C-alpha cells in the first residue's frame, strides 16, 4: 500500500512539478490570539489563482496562501499577509498537494491519500479524505488477512469505491478552474449570494457528505455511494 504522498512512489510513473496537476500551499504558525473564525481572502494581486487564509488553532494562528497554479510561488504572499495581520512569519510548513483524482490501484498496489489524488480540489482539504479512503482500504486489507476475500477482489472493490467519488472531485475541479477566471465584480456577487444560510447549508452539506465522518462507524463492507449534488443530510 502506497500512502507516501503525491509522488506515488510505488507506481510505475509519477508527477514532476510544476508540470503536474498539483497545487502548492504554505503557511506560518505564529503564536497569538485571533478569534475563532476561519478567514479567507481572495486577492489576485497576491495570489492570482488561489486564496489566502488565517485559521486559529489552540493558541496559534495558521496564516498561509495556496495557489492552484504550481508555477506561482506562495512564500511572498504568505509573508505579506502575516505582516499585514501583525504576526511574525515563523514556523513555516508547506507542500505540493494534488487536485486531480487518480486510479486508487495500479499493478497490485493500493494507493491512499495524496498518492491517489484524494485531496479535494478548490478547498485543498486532504486530511479528512485520507482517513476516509484509508479506512476503506484498511477494511479491504483486513478481510484479505482474515481469509474472507482474495487480494484481487480487494483491489477491485477498493478501486471501485474510490472511482465512485470521481464525479464530486470533477465538480470541485471545475469550480477550481472557474472561480479564478471570474471577473472580480462577478465573483463578489457570487460570494454575497453564498452568504445565504440555506445555500451555505446545502453546499457545505453536500461537500461534507462526499467523505462523511460517519463512514468510520459503518461495517467492513460499506460501499455507500456518495450522494448527488444537492443532497443534504439533516
């Protein structure tokens, strides 16, 4: 099983940035108060195709920038935002991360997390999906070790499970490509419309459902398909 990141080490071929479907992100972790809200900035003067953020995290602030264009550097905008917010740019952390779903199996190898592209486009979220697909893979492997199914069957089942999420990942990638291309005035109107609570609940409910945490409590052969766009779990 390969859970070694976007380099997909155990595969026959891999990506080579910047000519690859990869985004890049960087953040600094200064100590200090900053409220409880997640703040997001879309400033094309700093990040032409991406966004900046500030996230409070138990006594520290995580201030950073992410770019969907791997050729655009993110250190300068990260430092600029930190200094604007009066935080010292210290304790750097960053990496490339994928924004395209890949085959979850290849030549008898199971791929999990970034090595399978299990990182949502647009948001760049990868930890929740790494656990989600990791649990699915682990259940298949457990049944192989228990003699309940063959290794080949486990590969088929896990590959099919991952592939059923392709539609959601593709839609998120389409949004990732669309939003940076919108004129600022159009984007402003769209973001204001998104402030409606019903729209928030519907869109983020759909987003959560694509790798819902409740999957961890389901049985070993759970193969629930992700809901279609617009489905919301109450």
